[in-house]
C-alpha cells in the first residue's frame, strides 16, 4: 500500500510539473507573438525598434539564448529521466497492483493471545 501511495504522489507531482511546463510554453508562445509584432512594427515605430534592440542585447548577453537553450536541454533530460522512472515503476507495479486491487483470498486470521498475570 505504501508503494501505491508513493506511486500516486509521483503521478501527482508529474502532473503538477506538466501543468507548469504547459503554462511556460504558453507564455513562451505569447512572447514569440509579441516579438513578431515588434518586428512588423519596427519599420514605422521607433519604440518597437528600441524594444527589439534591447531584446537583442539581452539575448546576446550572459542571460541570453545560450542559457535558454541550455535550460531547455536540461528540462528535456529531466523529463526523459522522469519518463524512464515512470515506465520502470509501472512495470514493477503491474503485478503488485493486481494484488492490491483484487480481493484478498486465503488470508489467515491471527489469534490474539492474552496473558493473565496472577
């Protein structure tokens, strides 16, 4: 039963991480759309041109594209490891899950022994 609880908590944690990654992906898509809008407006709007220049400076600095790429590779590696662990746990628990969810048969009842002290 403890293994089932651990497995369930791992599934919950994985689900929470998946939701967080989806949110970040959506935020990234919004950012991409904003950047493309700035590129479209850059010819006519000096503010958009300044924002693009600042963005390019940031991307070329230490916190720029290299760091983003490195972090994305780390995230991919972590998700691959989680996937492998999840598959391993599911394979290990397939036989155990049947035992946990099936009605217990041939379970002997242990009698309690009472001592009386004189």
